[in-house]
């Protein structure tokens, strides 16, 4: 076929065209999405560009930094920016364009501008701080109230870190002998897992925050690049919304992180964090001393005032007692006179009432006696009329058997002896027979 070429020939033509079209070197801004170091000393990168609106990747390119360049470029960049060349870092590189027949399109990096990365880091930190401000939580932890004696301390640190040891020695070995109770919530303080690890420790503390008075996040010295995890919105949010005061001491004086903006207290080092807690205990002790002196002064003054008042009352008491005695004697005499007058009045009234009662009783008793005499006479007459003698005088008789009056024919039997009593004597008879008509 006419004009037929091999793939290699085509790629070589593209390589020549690229070299001719893109001579020299270009400044290219991009974000590192992948980074790996080869045993040969070369560094291989993948650079990308994202759409600011939706975060989608719109461009991608391979890049490399040859070993002789990378040996000087890496420490220079890390010292200037405090960050490593790693995924997520935005860079402004000086690069040349090439097209290799076998490896295709790539960039060879000759230099990296650290000021661009520093500016991006500052911008990113400023964006996080603004977001925290807009959300209204940036000062929440600063508003938390310290306990008068912050002795129960939740510590977030790597258990093997020298800074943790310094903190514990300074805190528990304080010269004033203050006693503290610490609980370690272990977390990774550097590396890719540090952010999630510290947030996890914060969550565990939140679930048991009633057991503590404050939280201390500490980390010893190290490379500035290892502070990246502290420029994190989720971590800053966790610290800002912690119900306990948070002290941050991550071992750097000149470097600020987002965590420094949201924590209740920022100190330079773990040792300084311990000193801050000791200082608060000392302030409480001094406050107690001041209160003690104020109480003593108040009580002393009050006692002196009461002594003077008692002395004044002591002087006034005799006169007051005499006046009260005279007043009570006068009052007692008045009551006595009223009682005597009342008794006399009651006696007079009682005498009059008694005389009236006697007259009434006498008059009434006479009428009652006369009435009762008449009633007795009537009863006597009725008794006399009902007596056996009067009944016998009127022609009646009384028949008895064995001394008992006979009221029924059934009381006697044939052959019984009966006695009939008349007004002028007795008749003894023998019963021949009885007739019971009922």
C-alpha cells in the first residue's frame, strides 16, 4: 500500500513534531495525583487538572524528575513549603514536553516553584477557616468553660512519641505536687491515616466527656510537612464542637494550623501544654488563698461589729429591763383590778340569781308536792277498792287449793280438798268432780 509506515515511524514523526512545536520549557500548574520514587532515584508523577466547578478531572499527564534533579529539588521544596511531593499537592513546575515512541507523551520536570504551593496551602487554610467562620463554629471551643480544677485530662497522642513522655513527666512531676488523672487516647499523629485516627480519638472522648475536664492534643517536633493533617475541616470541626476545652500543642512555634484557630488554647510544645494545666491549678490555688483571706477579713470584721453591738446592748439592757418591768407591773395591776371587779360583779350576779333560783325552786316544789299528794291519795283509794277485803264485802269469795288461788277448773282434780274464804270465815270442801267448759 502506498504511503504505508510503521507505528514506530509514526510515533517518531509525532515526537519530532512535538519537539519542533514545543521547544524549550514551560511553566505548568497542576495537582499531583500519583507519586512514586524508583530505586534508581528517579521520581515518577501523574499530574492532573480538575474543574473547579465540579471537581472532575479535565486533563492528565505523566511526568518524571530525573534522579540528578530530584536529589536537589525534593529537599529544597520540602524545606520551603513544609510539605512533601505527594498526592493532593498543587505545584507550579518548569517542564519540557516530549513524546517517546514507546512511552508516549510526558513531561520532564526541571524545577518546582515552592511559592505557588505555599500560596495554595495558605489559600486552602484560609478557605477552611472561612468555612468554619461561616458555619458559626470557629469560636465554639474557645467559649467552653474551664473547670476550676482541671485535673481529669484526656490526652490524644502517639503513645511512643517523645512529646507524650515529656508531657507526662512535666505534668505528674510538677513541683507543687498537684495531682492529675490522665487517660491516653492513642492516635497516629502523622501520615495519611492521622486525620481519621485523631477524629476517632475525639469521638471516643465525646462519648465519655463527663469523665474529663479537658482534652490535650500533643505531638513532638518533626518535619513541617507532617502538620498537613491538622489543616483539615473535619478534624477542625471535631475540635471546635468538643464540649470540653481543648489544648493544642503540636511542637511548632512558627507554623500555624487550622487546629490552632479553633482550639480553646494553643501552646508551643507538649511540655507547654502540661505547664498550662499546672498554671490553671496554681491560679485556682491562689484564688482559694485570696478567698480565704477575704473570708477571714469578713468574719473578723463581722465579729468585731457584733462585739460592739453586744456591748451597746449590754449598756441598754438594764434600763430597758426596768422600763419593761414597770410597764408589766402596771399592766399586771390593771389586770388584777379588772379581775377583782369582775369577780365582785360575778358574785353579785350569782347571789341575785341564787335567790331567784331558790324562790323559783321553793314555789315549784310546793306545787309538785301538792300534786304528788293528790296522786298518792288517788292511788291509795284505788288500792283499797281493789283489796280482797272490799271484794269479799261485795259478796265475792276466794277459793284456794294447797294455798293457791284457783283460776281454772284444770287446777283441781276429783278428791282434792279446797278452801273457800268468805268475809266472815272459811269453808273446806272435797271435790267430787270437775267440769271444764272450754
